[in-house]
C-alpha cells in the first residue's frame, strides 16, 4: 500500500525539510518554496489553456525546473553538503542559459518587445492572464529568496538570478500567447 498523503506530522505547525530537519511552517524557507509551489500551480492553469506550442513547451520545462528549485530551497543550509552529495539538483549556469536563450528567441526572433506594461486579462486570453499572475507571484518569491540570501541561508546565488529572469520570461510568454508583440 502506498504512503498516505495525510501523515498528521504537521498538525502542530511543524514540517520536514529535506533530510528530516523539523521547522515551523512559518519558517522563511518553507514560505519561499511555498510561493514557488503557487507559481507552479498557476503555470499548470496557463499550460492547460495555452494555444501557442512554444508557450506550452516552455511552461512544461519551467515546471520541471521549479521542482528542482523547490528541492534546493527545502534544504537547510547545514544540510547542503548532504544534499549535493546525494545528487540533489541545483540551479546552474546551464539553467540560466536556457532562460536567457528563450528570452532572446522571444525578443529577437518572435519580435516581442516591451513598449509599455500590460494589463493582465485585457486581451481576453486566460493563459496570458495566468502567465501575468505567475510573473507577479514569482516576484513575491524573488523577494523571499533575497531575504534568505541576506540572512546567509541561500548557499546557491544562481538560484536568485534564475528566479529574477523567470518573471521577465513570463511577461514575454504572456505577450506571445496573447498574439501581441507589444503590451496592451
């Protein structure tokens, strides 16, 4: 029989990080990966509604990468060596390069440009509106990651750079999905 999702271990407001370290559910680290989990769920909505194949495939890749990022964030800094020793994935230069390449493709080859801010939902496109929502929630997560970094609890500085690029990418993907090269 499979393990039940309802373990009751969190009934008193505690949760496990990677490697069993118990922390409060209000811990900044838990809050941070929780924000990115929200982003992943919003991306699921965008992916279901997306009509543009590049948007769907980009979202699918980013969702997979977000799981890796959340695992990295769910590892206490004192357990970082264990995480890496057991093959835990981390944001690296190649992941940054993938986002940079997608931004370049959208701007240079697809002609998406920033002329003015978009009004989410103005184009009547649910996937575009969901991508705009994901963009704003990513910015919230980015601020939480900065706080972890400033407190010395973020062993990998590339994670912050990756999340910073992600919100810009969501803006571009939303415009592509809406069929608009400039914001409405």
